[in-house]
């Protein structure tokens, strides 16, 4: 079974009727679900998406997650040290690695899953995992 990491951007697009990426994201989500793929994300991605979606879309997102639309991986406070280090490495005058991105980076490093659905191609194209692998963006 193929696993795919899910960033906040596609979560927002899937539940925002006016988002320019909605059609593309909905098509990919349907294709991957029918293809037996498991979607994986983290709480920071959900918090970011829920914050940026207005009610009632926010509630639709949370109900979809509750119904098993995505598997949410928790992390321990001890993992924050690595995340902070990565955020500092990938933050400069041109770009910033936020906590949601750092949590997906951690999840990729922890699970070996490097396929990611994101709208932030520019960010994930520049990230390299500790073993040197890059993300495969879908």
C-alpha cells in the first residue's frame, strides 16, 4: 500500500470552494483513495488548515478527518528539538520552514515516506532529508 504525506495546502484547497487548486486536489484525493493509498499528516498541518478555513468549511474538514480521511501522526515534545534545528536550517531571507512543514519533514524521516501532496512545491523541492533524499511531489 502506498503512503502519501498530506500538507496543509491541499487540506485547505479540498474544503474551500473558491481555492484555485480545489479541482486538482479533489481529483488527486479521489484517485489516491480509489488506488488504495493511505494519506498521512500531522496535527500542525491540521491546525494550520483549520485556522485558515472559515466555518462551516473548517467543520467539514474536521469531520472528514474524524471519519478517517487521513491518518494523523502524533509526535512527542522531544521531537521538537529536531524540528527546530530543521526550521533554522531551512529559514533564511527568502523562505521559511514553518512548523507544519517541519512536522512533515519529521514524519518523512521517521517513516521513510517521501511522496507528498503539497501546493508549496518551491519549499519541498529544496528540502533534503537527513539521508539526502528529496521529496517526490504529487
